[in-house]
C-alpha cells in the first residue's frame, strides 16, 4: 500500500506485537503461547493497550520484563 498512513491504532498494534514477541523470546515460549496466557488474564487489554501511552515510551526489553512480571503475578494469584 503506497503511502499508507500511520494511525494510532496501527502504532498500538505494532507496539503490542513487539512487546509480545520480545517477552515470549525472553520466556522461551512461542508468541502464540504467550498471547493465550495474556488473554486468559486479560492483560492484552488491561496492560498493553490500557497503558500504551506510558509503556510505549520505554524500551522493548523494559516492556517485555513488565509484561512477564505482571503475567507471572496474575498467574500466581490464581493459585
């Protein structure tokens, strides 16, 4: 698509994909597995998307670590 405009939605999606891929690589699992776990905890919507304005100013490694820590805390609270 020639000259496609970057929209906020496309930036948020791109940010989320990078965060998930980076976090999955750090965890040694596939991005698909991580998406399933994040979705189960509601963290795609309630962490990545809700706090995009703050998180997107950080490095990919920082965001990945934040996603991992938050996910593990949510999963531990389920037990």
